[in-house]
């Protein structure tokens, strides 16, 4: 019996790995590009940032684009689970559980974008156009939705981080993928967990922005490395 089968995937997993890489990279790049058009400012200064949001004409389109990018990325993780499904033992099951958590992360992200991209926008529009006597109540409503967004974002990041840690453990046990790819995936997962903790305890602070950029850099690094492995 040839030992090559222990270290090299068959054509089918290799094709699935290539598909996964295209989805992962495409989704991550789309998400990063679209996010550059998101209205900026101190996100925890609610009076100022709500006024900025109310004036933003492309709010809905940006959030829809972010959802499309995140959906591509998470579907790419599910495709990666199928590519890893030829493995025996813990690697296979880690990938399967990771795929299930990725699906949960996508559901949470859809709910997050509904809160942020639709509900919050309507609330800040209502506050901005309300008569002076109603402004305090309208602002309180918008702020409550903002805090709901903190909670949704926190747990979506936790789910994303957990999914990446599970995939990292699976990839690290896979002979035909370089082990450092798994290490980078694990670090990326930790960056998402940090985002989740910061969002849930402090909101959208500069520290969370650092964690977001770090997750992007680490994400692009492991995705590109995985794509190189898929072409060998």
C-alpha cells in the first residue's frame, strides 16, 4: 500500500479545498473593501455618531455588502470542512463541529446586520427628524438598539472565533496542509474572541478596531497560505 495516500488528498478533496479558498479569500476581501465605505467616527460617542449615521445615504447597501462578504467567508469554512472530511479521527470531527459553529456564526451575523443595518438606521433617522420634545425618547430608543447591537456583535465574534479555533485544530492535524496554517487560523480565532469580549464589555472602542484589523491581517495570511497549499 502506498504511503502517499496518507499525506496527499485525492482529487475531490483538493477541488473542494480550491473552492473553499476562493470563497474564503473572496469573502474576506469583499468584506474588507465594503467596510471602507462604512460611516466613520467615534462609535461610542452616540450623539455624534448617530447624527453621522442619519446623514449616511449608503448605509443599507454597505451592510448588505458586508453580509454578502461574511456569508461567502463562512460558506468557505463549510467547504473547507468537506475538504477535510477525508481525514480520520479527531481532525474530521473537529472540522464538522467547526462547520456547525460557522453556520451558527452566519445566522448571528444575519441578525446583527438586521439590527445594525435596518433597525438602528431607522431609529437614528427618527431621532434626527423628531421635534425637540421627542428627541430624548428617540435617542434613548436608538441607544437601546445600539446596545443590542453590542450584544449581537459580541456573540457573533465569539462564534466566529470558536469556529476558527476548531478548524485550526483540524488543519493542524492534517498531514497535507502545512501546520503553520493551523497556527495562523488559531491566532485569527483568538483575535475574534478578543473582539467579542471588547464589544460585549466596552462597545466599539479603538481596542476593538485594533482587534478587527489584526483579524483581517491574520485571516488574509492563512487564507493565502491555504490557497498556495491547494495549488500544489
